[in-house]
């Protein structure tokens, strides 16, 4: 089978796209968790009560940030590549 011109470049671009996607996932989820943890430190324990909707969002965001590091592959997996 004859080699098609440019196919190697397309493969490298696809690999680059996957690498950038993995890095952006790692960066965004780690920053989300860091920011949520800092907000929790600032507003806890008031953020645990549902009387104030804005403060309740802080607690919810913190709990969601933990799961975000798992979705789409763990952060540890992306660091090991």
C-alpha cells in the first residue's frame, strides 16, 4: 500500500491535540479544586448551611471539584504521561 502524503503529519497533530486536551483537563480541574478549597476555607462552616443560597453554592462547588479530578481520567494518570 502506497503511503499517502501528509498522513504522518495528521497523526502527529492528532496526538498533539490529545496531549493538549489532557493537559487542559488536568490544569482546569486542579485549579477548580484549589479555588474551591480556598473558598471553603474562607466561608466554612457557614457554607455548610442551606439558609444562604450563595454560601451553599460554595459547599456544592467544593464537593463537585473533587469529582471533577476523576471524570475523564484521573489527574494522577495524566501526570504520569
